[in-house]
């Protein structure tokens, strides 16, 4: 995973999202579940492909977003320093 770059996007409301460089959109639980990478359970999520960079990005983003709001991390042990992060550049508004 160390060789692949990850794009980070931080929003004003404290939400943080990560995605693999080259992927057009940021993943959500819906997209990851649709692609068979996670499964929604009554008490949270089951990760079906823990080594998939899309899943790791989603887990780290969830942790950072909830930590910024003073809430418990759903995926303890996942943090951004382990990723090769590049800044997300917003498109200029027209």
C-alpha cells in the first residue's frame, strides 16, 4: 500500500474523506457494499476485503470524521500517517 497515493478531502463540517489516486469519486458504505468489499450488519459493518485500499481509505476517513466530532472511532488502529496522502484540489467555481 505504501507505493499508492491517496487523495484527502477535508470538509468544513469536520468530515474527512480519502480515496485512491485515480479513482474519480470518494467511496461510501453504499459503494463498498455494492462492490462486495464490506457488509452492513445490525451493529456496524463487516469488512470483507481488509487489504483493499478503497476500504482502508473509507475506514480512516470514518475514524477522522468521528474523532473530529468527539465520537468513538468505529475502526480503532486506522490512521492517515500510514498512507501516502496528497492534497485534494477543489475545482474553481464558475
